[in-house]
């Protein structure tokens, strides 16, 4: 079969599955799958740039996604005036002191001659700066977190339009990726994976515990949206009259309107990213990255700075993941640090890339939609299947109870089966790299 026809049929099958979901369940369910599929596709493109282009094994995806979500909070949420008055200046001063301490230690380490004096000087700067930093930081944070802790208890953001927060979320993730890459990209693939996973866990721990920054596990709710709220549309006489003429209930029409609006926004961003990434892949830079991926020693012998190029693609891929994280937080309307789990934001995205076809951006998009559809639909299908095969068993049967309780594990079972089947029969993915 022709490759182009095969790829078209694969996308058509996934589209048919989503359309059938809209027919069998509801249009809202289908649109929700599409919207999260678009966001997952953007995340998969970011991971595909790192792994498919450069062979970088990054399993800290959830950390960069979480930083993108934090960017949405810091940009779009309004500032909490009382919290800034109580301790905002103290927090800023403490952060500046911490940065000055690190800068002073680096300066001492680079300018002083090697020896005991340099070691003592660096230790003195770090220890002294740490105590000064905590002396300023702790009382300021305590004052901020005491300000209406049930609803606020944090500094808030800048109150800018939420669409501005999306690229800022990407920049925040890119900055963190640069700092991580400068220290971790010299490691071999397995050690790099361990390092990125550990750093991602540190990022999530910070978001969970620093209430002054992100309200921790109390979550930030009410993040502004680029689209109107459903209740406002339902109270708009013009909207109700317009959609009522088509015979649609105002509640259903408002939810469809908002979800379709998000779908258009996300699709535009995905198309722009796909165009940019495809252009870069086919450029001399893209050919160089694949040459480095295939044989680092040969590329280095040809004069290519392998470490620098790895850092470039690591930052770019992480920025795309951060952008997707900001978009997802906006769609949810809240930042919930407790939900950033490796199972969803690392393992699942990697399955999307591997199943779709690493090194192929269209494969990453196909894998994102297919795997997200299965992730959402397999559990209810598994419950239906278990209910069907246990319907003949007597009431109170322990076997039936066990099988029904096991339906919740169908997600993980299906992901593993799909991954094994694809690796067995199409080891390069459904749409392999050309």
C-alpha cells in the first residue's frame, strides 16, 4: 500500500472513532477528546523533537508541563494586593539575595586561583547567603500565606490576557530546560533519564509546597479564559435566540460553542508548530541533528558542537511542552499541582511518540489522538465488557466482583498491549520516519 494512502487511512480511522464517540455518547465528549488530543499532540511534538531529532531521553516531561501551567497563573491571574502589601517585597528581595549568592559563588569559583582559599570563600558565600536569604524569605512567605488562606494566600499574577501566558509558559519551561541542560546533558542516555525525572519531581514538589507561589495543593482556580463562560452565553438573549432558531438547547449550545472555540485555537497553534517543526526538520539544521542522533562521534569529527546542539533541541522541545502545559491549564481553568503524575505527563506522551513513530511529526500527532482516545474510552468499555461477561453469574459472586473491580485497570493493560503490538509488528511506529 502506498505510504500516503496508508497514513491517510490511519488518520481517517482515528477520526471515525472520535466521530462515533460523538454519536454514541455526546458531542461534548467527542470535542473534549479532540481538545485534549490537540494539546497532547503538541506535547508529543516537543518530546519527538528531543528524542526523534536528537536521541535525548527526557523523562521529565511533567516538570516542563507544570512550569507551563505555572506560567499561566503568573501571567493571567490578578495580583493579590493584600498579599503584596504583607510580604511581596520581602519575597522579591529574598529571591534577589538568593540569585546574588549564587552569582557571587560562581564568580569566586571562576576568578580565584585553585586551592583551599577558593573552597573556603565559595563555602562562606553560599552558607552566609543561605542564612541571609532565609532570614528575609521565611517571614515574608509567612505573611503572604496568612492573607485569606482559604481563597488566596499567594501573590497572584500580573493580570494580563491569558493568551499572553501561553508563550510565557513556554519561555518559563525553556529557561528551566537551559539550566537543566547545562548540567545534565553531558550524561549518558540512561543517566540523563534519571536526572530529568528527578528534576521534574523537584519542580512538582516546589509547586505543591510553596503556597505563596502557586497555592500548593489548595490549587489555583478561576484562571481567566480566552472564551466566554457558558453561563454568560446562556444569559445572552442574542446567543439564545440565534441558537434557538436551530433548535438547540441554550445549555448544550453554550458548551459546544466554548469547546469548538478552544478546538479552533488549539488547532491553529498545532498547525503553526507543525509547519515550523517540519521546516526545521528539512533544513540543514534538521539534517545535522539527525546526523548527531545517528552517530555523535562522526558528527563531532566533522566539526559539529554536539553538546551545544543537544542543548538547543532540549530547550526547544521543553518550550513546546511548556506551551502545551499553559494551554491545558487554561482549558481546565485551574492549576492542580497534585495531578501532575508521571503516568499521565511522561509515560503516556512517550507511548504516543513511540506508537505514532518517533522522528515523524505526523506520527506523533496520530499517536497523540489514538492513545488519548484509548486512555479516555477504554475504562468505560472495559466496565461494559466485564459487566457483559459476568451478567450470567449469581448475585454476590466473588469472581464477578473481582472482574468488575479490575475494569479500572483496563487502561494500563490496553496501553501495554498497544505498545507491545506496535513494537512487534511496526517497530518504527505507525508512521515511521522517512
